[in-house]
C-alpha cells in the first residue's frame, strides 16, 4: 500500500477519555503532550497500513480529522456548594481551548468542532437518585409531626421504633456525607460531532479522496457511514483504543487495529487489536 491515501478520523471526546488508560499519566497531563499522543497514534496507523517507518510518514496521509465540541461557556449556580460557576474559566475549558490551538497548527490536521449546549438543569447521579427515592420509607417516621393552624409549633416528641431510628440515621448520613458537590452535574450535551464525522466520511468517499479511512471511536453510531464507504470501495478500519466492541460490528468494517499499545503490554511496539479479519464479503451485500 505504498501509494495509499489514508484519512484518520478521531472522536476527540472518546480519545481524551481513553488516553489516561493507555499511556502513563505524565504523557497526557498537558495539551502539548496530548497533541504528541495524537501524532504518535496516527503515525503508528500509517506504519501498520503501509510499512513506512521513516520521518516522511505523512506522505501517505491525506488528512487527520479531529472532532470535538467547543466547551460550554455559560454560567450557572451550584445547588449544593452554593457558588457561581463560570464554565468558560474552568480548567477543563481552558485546557481544551489550548489543545485546539495546538491542533490548528498541526500539519495535515483539520479541526471539526461542534458545541456543548445546556440541555437540562442540575441532576443527581443515577446511583444516588435511586437511594434518594428509597429514602421515602425513612421519612414516614416523621408522620407524627404536625403543625397547628396559624403556624404555632406543637411539641415535637416522637416515639420511634429501633428500625425507624436506624432508617433516619442512614438518611441523615446519606444527605450529609454522600450528596456533595460532585454528586450533581449540569445537563450539558455535545451536539454536532457525530454529524460532522458522518459528513466527512461521505465526502471522502464520494469525492474519491482516500483509499482507507481509520476511525478512532468507541460506539456504533458510525455504522451507516462505514457501510456507505465500504460499498464505494473504501477500506474502513476501526480503532476503539482497546475498548471492547460488539461482535456484530465486524461485518461493517475491514479491520480492527490500535494506534496505541495495549494497556499493560510489556512490548513497546504497537500490536494489532485482533487478528486479521477474513476476507470481507462483497461490498454490495452491505
């Protein structure tokens, strides 16, 4: 494949989530190092597909496409910590913008940015939500408390069973110890990224710009675009960064390989994630 034209498409949100599991912490703790990891991943893919190991590996590369979303820049008030938050000034937003600035300067790299929008208000984590709903049983112990007409307080002496006392203590501990600032999150949702990936796969395919597409992603949303590319004769490689993928995805791709070494692997050389797939069925069948 010496004259191959290869496009590498990277789902940035997925890549940044998986990267700390694949490289040492001191190799991905800054935007500069993350950009270096992206180059390393792409170079390894070119090397595996072409056998080219020299410094001119980019001659086989059509382009790298990096997809992410511009961080949310709105403001909100934290319901538990009782403090204002300016999301544009958070470390996550600042580091993401710094990474984008570095990637814009990379050779043969196109940055494709969606956006993050506020989809709903603050929510409690699913695990804690279940426990909060179950706490209704403990609250029934307070049924004996009443308020007199006009708001005058009545005596608050309650007779509780040992089980009711235990439930109320657990309820107190739950709300004072487990429901902290990190237990809630603002309903932010990434928009436009998957659409951009699908459009670029379609464009690369129909304009006959590449022979091979490598997609670094972790879900199956790409399947319709992958099927389209394969029907038109484009080789489609998936890199899930060693994350387990569903077996039925194999019929929609031409290969599975990783540009970063397997977690815990002793060898420094990048290995393929799975043995070569059998010959793909006729593209017209997909």
